[in-house]
C-alpha cells in the first residue's frame, strides 16, 4: 500500500527534476551565447564550465577525496574489488535495458547472461565469474541509446557535483536516475548507504588518475574535457552506431538570420 501511494509522489519529483534540469540547461546555453564561443567548438560555454569545474574541485578536495583516501587505506583490496563487482553487476540491469533499446541482440544476450551468472554463482555479484568465463561486457547508458537513434551530442557541459557531461547526456539524466536499480530500494537508510558506498568506491578508483592529472596536466580543465569527449566518442563508435552524432562536432547550430 505504501509503495502504491508513493508512486505519484515519485513521478512528481521526477518531473520537477526534469523541469529543473531543463531550466538549468537553458540557462547554461544562454550564458554561453552571452559570453561567446570558447576555443573549442564543442565547448561554447567554457567560462561557465571552468567556474563549475573549480566548484566541483573544491568540493572534491574538501570531502570526496579525503573520504575516498581513507576508504582505500582501511579497506582490504579484496573487499574493494567485491564492492566494485557488486555495483558493476547492478549496472548490468541498466545496460541490458539499453542494449535492448538499441536492438543489439548479442549485447543483450551477453549482458543478461553476465547478470544471471554473477548474481547466482558470484554471491550476488561480489565475484565476477562471467569475466572469468570470457563473456563480453557491453556497458550502455541512455545517452548512448539516444546517440544510436541520431540525437546529436550537443555542447560540453560541466554539471554541479556530477562533473563532465554533454547536452545529450544531461537531458538523459532523469531517465538514467529512474533506471538506477538502487533507487528501487524502499528502505531509505539502505538506499542512501548504497549511494554513498558507490560514490566513495568510484572516487577511490580514480585516486591514481587524479594524482597523475594534477601533476602532469598544464591545463587540467582542457585535458579533462578532451579526454571525456574522446571517451564518449569511442564508446559510441564501439557501439557501432550507424549515425554519427558528431557530424556537427558537438557545436551549437548556427543562429537563424533575422
């Protein structure tokens, strides 16, 4: 009964989130138009993005990085690997959904098989038995699904706390949030604990990369942007999308003549 009553409220919250996200996106785009294009045609709102990157870096330095460092120091490697495997296995559900939407039969079959084997024989996903059996992983998200059907990338955007994104991936966030298996857990303390553990686990995996980036990159912002965009491009090419969403280079379309 409680679950039935909570659904309208969840739907309303999702709509408010989507509306707020759209408003933020429009504000960002208007800011970009006002400040003029940056040096990279895929990053027309670079001043805004740099400010947001500095904000995110400050939050990371003050909270996320110290917590992730402590987690890595006190948690045995075997346990950290199990945590990574567990959340990766949960992600297979979302990847399966997107592989099906993309009409990828092999990706769907492999993903379903991986989830079944790791859940049943891998102690709920703590062990990655499927990889040992050389069953290929096909990670897919809703941004890649939109790309599969020709939705262009759009400009590069740095989101508060969430970090690098693109306009297409940003607009996909409400669907991604809804498809997250963790959001389906009704017990609030358990759900929040899993959110926190996943975030700390992801950040701890990036400690080495962030240190190299801090030491090596002359312009951390530009390096991060270029690597992110290249990774997304490669993910879409590996997905064998027939339509290239980067034909416009991710730049905003030209403004119509008056």
